[in-house]
DNA sequence: GCATTTTTCTATAAACCTATAGATTCTATA
DNA sequence: TATAGAATCTATAGGTTTATAGAAAAATGC
């Protein structure tokens, strides 16, 4: 285990490779379905040697999830704080979310599907990052409502969560189906979310009253 | 194992209980994280006795997934074949989808999250049912476009999949958070999907009475 | 109440899995 | 090139898991 203040670049590099290998294996087989031997094999080392990089299998899962979220959260924060129209912010946010799947696809999938197998204590940091993401996104929707760019009767919390659900769904599809183009998916998601799929009637007054219940 | 042509109601009943127990355990711990001992314990029998009902753990997973899909598919088919406005059909479809989560919640969750751990051969029937569901839903969207009730520039395939993704996301939330009301979630999902969240530019109709000359 | 069938139990084989300890090889630097 | 420390290997303890076989108990039909 590396303990000096100046971690060797060699260790850092190998450690990253180990996290990536764990991500790939966990994404394919699931946390419990994967063995430490599988991960070691992918790295070309022996099963026992893996414990030089991870204190435990569980710690490996936590690291994979954390690497998935870090960039993802800082992305949305910079998007939310930039000036600009809400509509374009949302499109950028969707594009960034899906792009994360392109670059860090396995780790994101692991985070979404396997994170709950971590004990609660180990999920604290993860939950914080997740909340930050959600809040920033929700903030964009609120801003849109205040400024009149978005319908005033939408439930920002619900809508933000829905967008996350939608992006995660399509992110997983992108991972499974390489012929899907992220730009197309982004375009389509934004279109549905912003405009809906109902035809515009001549009258524009058909906004439904909505039971604005607090969700979650 | 039950082999006679007239299966005892007793066996049938107990078998159903076994499938439900497997669904609950798989939903909580994941397929690989769950042991046959866990399932047997939930049923109040010994681990070995479980094999009277299931040929293997894998077969149990397949059965759970199948029970989840069966009702769900026949629901959408009857909805799609009924006459009526596309808008109301879609709302009914969303409500039915989420209701499945209410009644059969654990099995649905298992289908969505664990099904890929089945080997391909075992997924054939599952894939067929899934395709039927998707096709019916897509058909509703296509019908809406043809009849002019939905925008003609939406991608029906993409939109149908998005709706499935959205419903599955909220279905899982419903399972985790019992304070969520399915009717509210249905309402909100339908609203976003149909109307989007962008403000209608010309729609000032809340305040100004709308005259027929005021067209945009 | 007896015989038959259904259902459950017990015990176990064979495989696999995580994590650790100590030996060994590699790498970089003085 | 000698040496310290980093990185990996080997071997294994201790535990869990699936699935099976045969005995035992429970339910059913007559």
C-alpha cells in the first residue's frame, strides 16, 4: 500500500487502471456476481495482488462509484452557474450527462445499478454528490420557472428527477448499443422534455391544472 | 415435483408463494447477492426443500421475471386495442405501467435490474414479451401521429422507449418510497411527456381573455 | 385406519470466494 | 552495483454456496 506523501505516479496510474478494471467487471457481472479473481485477471495479476490496491471488494465498489460521480457533478455545477437561456442550459446538461456515459460508461452504470449494495455508511459521500447533482439540476428548472421560460405549473423536483431517470436510461442504452449516437439521443431527450409530444392546437390555452404534490 | 395433469391447487398455491418470496429476496439483494437459503428462510422451509419448487436458482429468476411481464403485457395490449383519444390512452398506459409496480413491485424490479444475469437462452421468452410491450406502446404513438393528435416530428420508437425508461425509473422510486402516490406520479409523468416543460410563448391566457383573432 | 402420494427435512459433496501472511521479484536511486 | 522500498506471487484459512439423494413427515383418497 502506498503511504508516502508523494505518491508515485506509477502507483497512481496502476491504481486507476485497477479501478477501471473493477468498473468493467462490476458493470458486466454485477457486484455480487463478480469475483476479485475476475478483476485481477482483467488486470493480468493474481487474485491476492488486488488487495495491494483495494482494502476490500466493497472498497473497490465505492471507489468505482465515486470516480463515476466526481466529474459528473462538477460538470453540472459549472453548467448551472453559467449565464444563458434555461433552454440551452438544459440541453447542455443533458449532453453532459450522456457524455459522461461515453467516457466513463462502465463506472456510471455501476454507480446506478450496484451502489445500493454498499452499506449505508459507505454511501454517505456518494449520496452527497448525488444530492448536489440533483440540486443543481433542480435549480436550473426553478430558474426557468421564475424567469418565465418554463411553465410555471411544473414540479421542479419531479421534473429534475425525471430527467435524471431518462438520461440514465438512455445512458445505459448507449453502453449496450454502440450504434446509438449520443448527439441524437441528446437531441431527442431535450425535445421531448421541453416540448412534449402533443400536437400544438390553434388554441394555446390547453395547459392542464396540475396537482402539485411534493414528491420525495 | 408435481407431474400429474391435474396440478393440486395446493402445489400451485405454494409455488406462487415461492416465486413471490424469490422476487422479494432478489429485489432486495440482487440475484447474485441472494442465496437460496435466504429465499427458503422467507418461506419458512429449509434450503434444500426449495428445489422441490425450482429446478435451479436460475430457473427461479426466470420465473420471477416472467410473472412480472405477463400481466403487464396483456394490460398494454388491451389498452392499445381500445378505441379512444390517444392522449387518454397514453395516460391509461402510464397508469397501468405504474400500477404494475404497485401490485407486482418486487418482481418488476427484479425483471428490470436482474434479467440480464440470465443466460441468453433463458431470456428468449422474456425478450418476446418485452418486444410486444414496446410495439404496442409504439403503436399508440404512431396512431397519435397519423391522426394528428401528436406532433408529426416525434420519433415514435425513441419516445416509446423513453416512456418505458421514465416509468421504470418512477416505478423503482415508488417501491423505495412508500409515501409517493402512484396517481400523482402518473399525472406528472403524463404531463411532462405530453406537454413538455417549456412555457408557451404566446400563452398569456390565464389573464387575458382569449379572442379568436388572437392567434399565434 | 391404511396405503399412496406429496411435501419437507437432513446431510453432504464439490466448488468457489474473500482476505491475509510471508516469500519473492521488480524498480529506482545513491 | 548495492540497497531500500514497491509491487506481485503463492498458499491457505475459514467461510459460504448450489444442488442432490435418501429418509421422514404430512396430506390425501378409499
